[in-house]
C-alpha cells in the first residue's frame, strides 16, 4: 500500500516544518532583542550609554571578584598540601641537616601564609556583592556600545597611520628632490 509509506514521510516533513518555524521564531525574537538594544543606545544618548557601560563594568568586577575569591581558596589548599608534604618529609631520614633546617623553616612559613590566605578568603568570601540586573536588551546594547568603541578605535588607528604614512612619504619625496638639485 503506497499510503502506508507516505504517512511517515508526511509526519517527518510536518515535524521538520514545525522545527523550522520554532527556529525562525527564535531568530526573530533574537533580532527583536538586538534591535531593542541598538535603539536603546541610539535614542538614550550618552547618559544611557554611561549607565550601560557602568552595568557592564560592575558585572566584570563581580566576575573578577568571584575568580579572585576562588583563587584564594586554591592557594589555601596549595599551602595545606605543601605543609603536609613538608611534614611527611620531616618524618623521614631522607634530609641532610641543612635540608631539614630549610624544611622546618618552610613548614612554619607555609602554615603562617596559609592562615593569612584563609583569613583573606573568609573576609572577601562573605562580602561578595551582586552585579546589577542587566536585561537581554541591555546586554545587546552593551555589545553594541562595545562594537562602536572598537570601530572608533580602529578608525582612529587607521587615521593616525595614514597621517604618519603621508608625512613619511612627504619626507622621502623632499629628500629625493633635495638630492636632485
């Protein structure tokens, strides 16, 4: 029966059409959000740009804070492990008297430093502030500002290069004219 083989194919195409419609709807939603972000910057002017750049800077700062806090915890663990290794070495007879003396000094220094890092980790770990809320539209507006700044920087660099190249070409030409006289 030919109808039995057509039905699964129709189901497949219907499912594919639905999936494409979902993808198209998502793409349109993404475009609408990006357009709203661009409009926010263009219509809001410098004050809105400043607010958005501040939100981005706050978000970046809070992320750096979290990374630094995690790094402090890593250093505490590293000093724990180093002090434990030193203690294990000191429990053996493998060290020369000079090495033993060095390891004994290091053990105290490592334990002291570990406690300093632990105190720092406890101090900053408890006080981590949140980043300000950034909507999807604001996030796109921040990316738009970032892109504008990158383009502006590139244009300034190109203009400076062109001016310097023109001046250098003028100097070469003047030198060539001077040599012909």
